[in-house]
């Protein structure tokens, strides 16, 4: 029967799944990054460190790998031997000035081939002691000395050191009161600090004074978190063990921490903390140049905004000229919309007759023809007038779009292009321009924008007219003007009725003559023209103000962004990708909250800088650059104990 998962097993699987998602998001983020130097650097960092970021390669149950790093003469090899209780690595003044090879002490069941070093670079000692059951100790070569026998100017020491340290879970950094500010050692320590825990030890305690306060300041200047610095004499501890005497308390506490705490109970915590530390450092190293260069992107966006504002003022002035030069078009649209909205009614019929007066006159001329020749001439005249009228109306309606003139000259575009190219060079952005678009602030883009602007203007003018008719010529207004117009015809009808029924039939007075009818028709037309003029004045009053408000709105609309579409798209893509990195940081923070830290164990590490905010967010800080940590050059292999 298969074993059932415990709660701890489920929590572990969920945690590993969270690491898998974090890794997948980061790799996908790097793969889809737009072309931009900070993103290119990020791609290189992710590609180089990916072998250390893949959770399946992190065996939480593997023996803890502890590497010893320190300058020549700092008691590194002596401490290594003291922990093993025997002389394994060459130490002492007779073997100085250097440790030439990586000395590995491990349990007989462990295969140290995972280090990927050749036999000339590694010295393996398989020792069957309880101390090594869950731990592998590596005495690393000195980084600050040169071996005259390697023939490579001392580079062989660093090559071996940089090949070994990426496999270490914990580094033990040894110093003395006289030798603790070595630049080479400090750089190697800082470079390999991301993704590792560090124990700090001041050796030679029997002969050196206690300078842990100065050492702490120096380590702090390297960007390291230093919760505790151990101080004891490793040579004395080794001598006491060889003579069978008990070691001093400080050394015993240090050895117990390694054997009983780090290598057993805290092994999983250390590896998870290492992985989280590496992710945290990597995201910080990626985001630092991005945040710095986003300021250049912001300057580019501001310059595009200034150029768009400058051009928008010219475009607005040009469109206002178009508004002023097309009064006839706007008023004809108001009249046409009024006819459609009102439909039937005496005044509506008169207004319809008014708008169709040209067609009516042409029809009357055609009806007066008496011969075929007159009919042909009258028909030709009517047809030519109709075509000319329709052409003028169509020309007025399409003038906004057909001319495609925004009032910008080639000089305006050239100046905008020059400014844009300067800011693009500062931000190191190369927009992906399509050949047919012609690039930002080009004549092709201007033509496209002009057509779209005037199409939008034409459509919004129609909307303004429709809203005005609906607001100013509603049912109550229609009824009022119809009654007002009908007052005079009603009076005339009453006058005719009184003349016929009362004056003529009862009082024998003569009927009104044709002159009365002609006068009545004239005054009805005049009254209708006055009422219609009053109505049209009511409808057209303030129309220019609304149309110019449309122009002002269009001149500030995003439609003008197309003048620099390529650069704007590139900036938007960069900002969106930077925001996506912030989302990955939030995922990392959630995992950190679940895992917790290892501060209670007295382990040092690279100091976590405050998470940087994007430039548009408050509290943005730029920490000092941290050297790139060494990556695992060979594929890691799981090392387990049977």
C-alpha cells in the first residue's frame, strides 16, 4: 500500500510548485522581453543562472556542502582540519603560502564528481565519521596568492575556486585581525554571496586582538548581512583534539551548529533560503538598470507629449478654420435633421418646401416648356443645376477628409523627428517601424492621421447636430412653433369665413377679391419665413461654440498619438514588461513569507536591499551594483547518501 502524504509533504510539494511557477514566469519574462539594453542584460543573467534556478535540480535531501573561503594565512585550512579532528588539508607555515587544490572531505558513500573538476584540481578524502554523514567540507584554494608552478599567473587558483563555490550551500569566511580587508578575497566573497549563507570566523584568537567591530563594518560595506562573527583559535582546537582534551566553548558551539543544526534540522531551510536569496538578488540586479533607464524612457515620453501638444495647437487652429469656412454645410445638416425629426406639420411642410425650393423651381421651368426643344433646354438646365448643387454639397461634406490638411509643414515634422531621434538615442530604444508607415512624424503617418481626424470630426459634427435637434427642437418646441406659424393663416381663414357667411350672406357686402388672396399668400410666406428664421436662429445659436469644442477635444484625443506610434508602442511595451517584473517580485515575496528566513541560525548573507519601485511610484531607490555570481557551468547532479 502506497504511503499517504502527510501535511508536511503536501506543504513541501506546494512550495516546490511555487518555485516551479516562479522559475517558469521568470524564464518566460526573459524570453519575451522587448529589444532594449537593460532587458538584454536581464536575458543574459537569467540564461547564465538558470541551472541554479531550476528547482528540480535542487535536491533538498542532499548532503550540505560547506566551502571554506579566506585569504592565505587566515587559518582556513587549520579550521577545516579542526572540524574534521585530523590533519587532512595542508596547513601551517611550512606549507604556505597557499592551498593549491580544492580539498574535499566527504563520507565514503558520496561521489564528489558533481563538482566537475579534473583530478589535478581536486583532492578527495573519504572519511567515515559521523560529522560527514550529512555534510561535505571543501577547503578552497586561496584567491589572493599566485602559484609559480601553474604557469598561468595565478589564474588556476581562481578558476578552481570559481568552479567549486557555486556548488556550496554555506561558505565559511575566515579572517584574522591583521588580514581581513583583502580586495581579491572581498570581491570573491561578494560575487559568490548571492544564493548562499555565510558563517564569519575570526581565527588566531589566541594571538590576535578582537577586531570584530571593524570586521563587521568592512563586511557591511560589502553589502553583507552579519548577524554573528565567531572568534576562536582553530590551531588550539585541533591540538586539543589530537591530545584528547576538550575544545573551548566557542569552537564547540560553532561545530555543533554545523553538525547538528545546519547539516540536519536546518538543511532544507538553508537550501530554500539560498534559492530565495538567489532569486531576490537576480531580480534586484535585473531591476536596478531597468529603473535607472526608465527615467530616459520617461523623458522620451515627455518629449513626445510636448511635440504632440505643439502640433495639436496647430491642428486645432487649422480645424477651427475649417469650421468657420463650412457654415453652410453645418446649417444644411441642421435643416435636414430638423426635417427628419419633425415630419408632418404646416411649418415642417414650409421648411421642407424651403429646403427643396431649388428642385421646385426647376420643375416649374420644365412644366412651362411648350416644344421639345424648350423641354430639352429646360431639362438640361435643371439637370445641370441639380448636378452642380449636389456636387457643391458633396464637396462641402467631403472637404474635411479629401484635403487631409492638418496645418503642419514639412519643417514641423522634421523638427519633431530630430527631437524624437535624440531622446530615442538617449534611451537606446529602436522602434520597430513598418515600411508602409514611414516612421514616426513622417508624411505617411501625417496623411493617415489627417484622414482619420477629419472623419472623426465629420462624425462628431453629425452627433452634435443630432443632439442639438433632440434638445432644442423637441415635441414642446415643435408644438410652439407650429402654433405660432398657424396664427396668421388661422386669422386669414377666419377673415374669409366672416366675409362670406356674415358680411356677404347677411349684410350683402361684396366678397373679398383676388388681391386679398395674393396679399394673404405673401404675408403667410413672410410670416413663415420670419418664424422659420427665428427657429433656425434658435437651433444654430451656439453651434460654432459646440463645434469648436469638438475640435479642442479632437486635438487632445489619443488619435494624434499615431504621429509617433512606433516610439509610443516601444515605450508602452517596455513599461508593461517592467510591470510584469514587479508581478514576479510579488510572487517571490509570497514564497518568502511562506518559507521564512534563517536569521535565527546566525547565518550571514547578501543584504537584501529594499524592493525598488518603478519611477512612477514613490520611494524608488538605487542600490549599489553587486558583482555577477558564478554560475554552475556543468549540469548539477543529485548527491544522496544511502
